[in-house]
């Protein structure tokens, strides 16, 4: 009986270990897929953060006396130029198209209209700002003026 149990455990361990090695690429890709946010904005931000860290490390190494001044200045210029290119690319992605500008104008117009409409539901008796649309004050029960 113990031999049978040992054989079953050994067989199950072999299957467990060998399955990922023998399975097709679809099965192994399914097991190791992680969600990744790779928008251009996020990529540029991550690259800028790495560059800033490199610049900080370069400054530390120079202050510690581990890097010659000529090398420090050359690397610093290179990092600064690279940072400027990344910033320009980020700004290029942030520029809005004419369609986006129209959408933003419409959103601002609707927000102003909604903000103005909320003042119509302020209770004249207690001053409570009621949510839209209500006929009676939620605080004191006073009937609100109907919108015309």
C-alpha cells in the first residue's frame, strides 16, 4: 500500500513539473499573462523617472569622487538632452486636437449649466442645497419653486 501511494505522488509531481515544459505556447502564455499598462503617456513617464534616477545617481557618484569631471559633464549633458526630448514628446501627446477642444468646451458649458441649475434647488427657508430634481426641501420640507 505505501508503494502505491509513493508511486501516485511521484506520478503527480512529474505531471506537475513536466506540464509547463511540454504544453504548447498558448497554455504557457495563458499561465504567465499579466496586465500591462503600456500607453504612450505611461511609457514616457516611466522613461523619465528612470532618467531622473540616473541623473541623481550620476550626481552622487560625482560628489563621491568616483567620476572624472569631464565624464560627469558629458553624461550630464547627454541625460539633460534626453530628458528634454522626453518632455517634448510628453507635451506633444498632451496637445489637444480641434475635436478634443470642442468636446472640452461642451463639457465646460454643461458643467456651468448644471452648476447654475443647482442654485434653483436651494431652499429659501433653510438654505439647504437639494440634489436635482426635487420638489420639497430634504432638510425642512419646504416646497421649492418649480422651474419654468
